[in-house]
């Protein structure tokens, strides 16, 4: 798992008793953030925690560690989005569980997956728990983009940036993103857009790389008018071509496009069908 420095900081906080009551784990791949959240849950619940041990210091072998690994520990709760968002009733149900005394050890741990999809009402309800934390409760919010959370929530949590596990990137990502982008600017029919995505081949890793490359392409469109020499461009496109395309694109459309890409990235991290995610994205762009 990535983010070894983050693991070490959390282990030190557990050892010294300085653990915060709430964290935001932000990273492009929620699977990596979820793995780190499980490690932290094991660290605070472990029966054989060792400051000299690897990772967060959890032994990984005691009853509590094994239960966390198998998602059946009575004091660890997961909240996940149903549909496109985490809703008010999900947070209300979580709050009721956190009010109960821990069954094992000293902590109750709540892991909020898809935290940045919480509705405004759900965030306001969660804010009450963050403002008046239960002594035994540890909240871990998993987020692709913490900027989608209320500033009042971000200010009451410790932000930890979680790196994805290293893997070899797909070489065709940038080329595919440029091809799709050009078709979008021409208002091409859906079947041509779908054909341009054929190199992705329904592979989740390739789809993730394509989303990154497409977001960089949109970034370059924003920079094109101020960077005519292409010194700041990231997408690999010819600066003259990017400038020509930028003149075709309304600047006000770019933030909405980036928002749609981030939503597609969240769906991929939740293992929604890759082809479904990409086709849904094309319909929004």
C-alpha cells in the first residue's frame, strides 16, 4: 500500500495518544484510502499494537485485527453512498451507533466512504458530531476531492493525502483523451465518441488513466490563451492545436466537465461497471 509516511504519522499519533477524532483521507483511488482506514482501525483496536511494528503498528493477527480485515468487527462501521450520494438518514443512523459504548476496546470507528458525495443536509448533520465528538468515536472520511466538503467540516478534520499504489500507466491515455476531446468540441455523434474509447477496452486501470489525461486536456484548454508557447501544457498536444481547440470551447463549460470527470472517477473507485461509467461521462460532456 502507498502512503507509508502517512502510516508512520498515524502510528505515532496512536502511540503518543494524540490521535484526532476525525480525519479526511484524500486520494485519487478510494481503494488506497479505504485500505489505510482499515489499518488505522486495526491500530486503535489491536490487542498487540507495537510502536516498532510495520505500517500503523497493528499486529494483523489478533482477533480484533482479523475482524477488521473481514469487515465484521462490531465497533467498526462503514457508510457508503446509495445511488450517487451519502444521505442524511445514513448519517443519522451512524450517529445512533456512535452513541453506544464500544463492545471491544476503547474505540468506535466510523469510515465514511464517498464522503465528498454527502448531500448538504447530510454534511450539516455530520457537522454536529464533529463539533461535539463522542470521546470514543474516530471518524475517517474518504474523499477524492475534499473541496466538495463544507469548509466547516474540513476545518474540524485532519487532512491526510493518500497516494495510490504505484502502477505502470497506460501509454495510450493521452492520445485517446485528445481524440475524444476533439470529437466533443465538434459535437460529434455518440457512436464516434464510443469508437474513440475502444482502446480503453473496458479495463478499469486504463479508464482511470484516460480520466486523468482528459482532465489534463481540459486544463490545457484553460491555459492555452496565456501559454501560447506551450511551456505549461501537460496533455502532450501541439500548442497551436490546443489554442485552436480552446477557441472552440466555452470556458464556463470546463468546470462542469471536470466535475463530471471527478464523478466518473468516484464511480470507478466503487467498482461500478467501467463501460457504464465512461458512457455516462460522455453523455454529460
